C-alpha cells in the first residue's frame, strides 16, 4: 500500500494571473452532481487528466488528492501591492504593529481576513502575532467556543485538532495570515519610513 501525502498549501501572491501566465498549469476542478466547475484558487503544475471543454482537471480536487495529485492554492493577497521588494517586506514584518489600530472598527474593516470580525477583535484585544493568529482561528466555527475564554485557556486549546473533524485553522496558516495583517497595519500606520 502506498502512503499518499495529504497537503494543504496556499501561496499568497500580489497577482495570481500574472504568475499563472508565466507557468504551465492546469486549473483544479470541483465536480458536484456531475457538473464540473473551475476551482477558485487550486492549480496543478503536473500532468493530470484534462477535461476537453473546460480545460480544467477532469478529476474533482478531493479525488485527485486521494490519487496522489498535488494541488497548490494560489491566492491573491492585495496586502502585497504596496510592498516595494523583499527587503521592504522583511522590515514591515519585523516592525511591531500599533495594536491599538485593532480598536477602531473603520480600520479593522480594511484589514485582510478580519474585516468582518471587529466584534471578536474588540472582545479579545490581541497584542501579539500569536494572539492575532489565535483570533483568526477563533473566527472559524470549530474554535468559536473559545471566544469567552481567557488567553491562557485559548492558548491551551486553540491549536488542537477538533475531534468532530469540523473546520478549523491550522497554526501555520494562522501565523502566516497574522503576519500579513501586521504588514498591512504597518503600511497603514505611516510610522515607518523605509
């Protein structure tokens, strides 16, 4: 029996269309009730059976994973539009954000991934990348019950895989998105002069 690695890899880019124009790829597909649709973000950079009319994979992305095909999700993240280069990005990551920005609804509404969750941010008041990552996890249904807990209880439970297989955010994803939000906050704050 061959063990097949299950992966969930997201690659955040400024403009996915520009990237994908340069790389040979096959869009992933979602097949539901016999109807084939293009997956919103998933692509394959290896050969996979191709649907002749839709030019997408001829196998549903879940079945393709079970067969050992490796899908990557290429995501547009507008946060990077104002980042000049890798050095600029590193400086933005290294800079401690002004956490008080998260106390202002009009600012939170502009932030990547948390724009609809001011109520959760105002309850938990994150003050670090790790706490912001935990907030991103608590936004998901599997961890919503932690909203009224203190930070010690949250930290002990937020990254545990749910026993009922309900959707939750993995720590690696949450930290990455929290850092992207910090970059965005630092760009908004105008405190840096790089």
